[in-house]
């Protein structure tokens, strides 16, 4: 008896729910026929869809689509007549038409009991929306100009998604629409501005088809991998950037820094030498090579590379420092042999050789006292330069 009561209650609930659906659908139809209050018709449908049991009802989605389409037509007429209207709202209505149509299509295309698919609305909606598709791109561009990156991304993302939506089967946008890579580029840039790494990577491969912006996309992808702390992908993309755009200010320095931070100066040297084959006078490549040679204790080669760099640009501090450190390192090696008398002449020579380069480094990089002050302390001490030594000694005391 109790089971029967439950069945009666459930049956009554379903009956009331169906009646409510019918009432709201009829009211929405009335709004649409009245030529106004289209937004109220839409709200009736979105309210219905808040109930889970209604989310399988294609009639609700169809009415929702018609309500949004009616709003779009009204907005389009105002714009055509050059009447005042919210441009953002206009583009938003276009995007919402796509979103509602795609939701309806996912229900409409479900297989029947025989496993066959016969969507009733796909062709009609696809033909209609295909004519409006350019407004998705324009909506993204409009929001991008306003620096509304989140909204801009949504427009471009919707535009790109049409290439894989079953609703637009047969249109083959990926192959026929030359603006797809451009939309992917702008979407990727918006995601970069928003610092959303997953969204940056979402359309990056498509964006790379836009060869005119290749280096920018690779840069955004690198930043995305950096945010994700995906070192292997970051390094691979930086290598690609160095290979394709060796003189771009982004890729080479960051890859060299990554190698250096992971104690891989040999990799820096290999990379620098490879780039120098095609750009022999590039100061950045020479500088990286000089530092790598210093780290690898390739003393004579470091001096040669550093002097070549100084000849190209004598205002760069680092090559002066590198040469000075080569001589100071050699002096330290001799001192560790604990034979000061035997090596005195050679030590004096090494400190004299280091002195002008470290002093020049001080002039060129006065704020880097943590590097040049201890070095000059050693130099002046060993060369018995009392006045200079006292000045550095006082300076070091104030730095502690």
C-alpha cells in the first residue's frame, strides 16, 4: 500500500512538472509573438532549466534559442537603423545563440532506440549561425580593444570551437577559414594576459599556423610552461625558439639562464657556438660563451672570447669581470700549492693582470660591489697598494 502511495505521488509530481513546462512554454511563445519582452521569454526557459528533470527537454532549448535569436534580431535592427544600442550586448547575444544551439544539438543528435541519429534542427541552425559567425571574431576583437581579455577569449574560443562542433559538420572551418589561426593567436594572447596557462596552450598549435606571429606564440607557450613548472616542455620550447629566432631577446637569454641555474655551462657553450656560426658578432652569444668558458675553467679561451667582446663593445661590464676572474682563479690555484716564495713573481703578475679589468668592471658596474669589492681587496692586498686597500677595506666593512 505504501509503494502505491509513492507511485501516485511521483506520478502527480511528473504531471505537475509537465504542466508547468507547458505553461512556461506557452507564455514564452506569447512573448515572442508580441514582438517584445524577448528577454522575459529567455528567462522563463533558463529558470526551467534550473530543474534537472527539464534539462533533457529539447522544446525548452529550442524556445530558449528562439528567444535569444529574437533579441539578436531586434538589436541588429537598431544597429542597422543607427539607433543607440549596447555593442557588447549585441555581440554577447551572438555568442549565446551559439552556446544554446550547441546545447540543443547535443540532445538533438542522440541516437534513437535503433542507434540512428536524425537531428531535427542541426541543418537549420548551422545555416543560420554560419551567416553570423564573423560576429564572434568581431566580438573578440571588440573586447580585446577594450582590454576585456576574459570576454575576448570567450569569443575567440567559441569561434575556434565551431571547427570541431558536430553542429557545423561539413563546413570544415579548420581547412576553409583563413582566420582560424588569427583567432587562435588572439585567444592565446588573451589567455597569456590573464595568466591562464591551460588556456594559453589550448589553441597554441593552431595559432602557430600564423607564421607572422610565430615567435610571439612560442613566447606565450614558454610562459605557460613556466607557470605550470613544466621544465621539460619549457626547455624544449625555448630550444625551438632559439633555433627559429636565435637573435630574439626572449629565447636565448632564458635558455642560457635555465642551463646556468641547473649547472649546465657545457650546454650554454654548445648553444652559443651554434648561434655564433650564423651570427659571429652577436654580443649576447659571445657573452654567454665567455661566461660558460669561465665556469668550465677554459681560461685561455675565456680571455680570447672576452677580449673579442670588449673590442666590439668596451662598455659591457661582464667581459672585464670574466678576464679578471680568470687571472684571480689562476692566482688562487698557485696559492693553494703553499709555495708563496717560489710562486711570488707569478702571483704578482697575475694580480697585476687582473687589476685593470676588475677596476674597469667597478667603473662600469658600480652597484655590483658584492662582486668587485672582495676581488679588489685581494688584488690590492697582494700588490701592497695601501691607499687603495684601505679604501676597499672601509667599503667592505660598511657592506657587512
